[in-house]
């Protein structure tokens, strides 16, 4: 079992519960770590034996392009896409940050972390 991660992925997107957030948008940062069996990639040097970073980024970008209200929901949808594309994935930790959220004061970022399977087992 090994870990694959992408850290500090940045997007400008239109997520939020307030109407102005879906118009103005905001900067978001995503950190992702997943655990999977990539022994084939280690022994045979084949991309098909691991997680393709470019494909993983594309999955995330597709979800970031769709407006949702809650970061929790967005994290859930991204993990669902990862599990569908990479069914050998055993664990995922995803942290999604919204920079300077509209809270009426100076806040660097708000963040949620969604974990698979822990958070999914509670549904």
C-alpha cells in the first residue's frame, strides 16, 4: 500500500451559500492524499499500475467547475469520482480551503476535511 498526493491545487471557483459567492467566486486550495496499491507501477514502471496525476487533477477540476453551496458536499463528490475512477483506492483524505470567506471579518481561509472511508461509513 502506498500514498499518492497532490498538494496546494488552486482554483478560482464559485462555491458558497451566499448568492454573491456564485457570482464573484473565490480562490480555493485543495490538498489530497490517497492510499492505493501501486505495486505494479513500482515493479513494472507502468502508469496503469498507479494513479495518473493528470487524470486525478482533471477529475478534481471538473468538480470545481460545478457550483455547489457546501465544501463538505464538494469534497464528497470529488471522493466519489476518485473511487469510481480508481476502485483500488482504500483511503482518501481531502482538505478543501476557501480563501478569505465572506464572514464579516478577516479570515485567512475556512476549511473542511473529508475522509474515506471514515466519513462515508457514517452516511
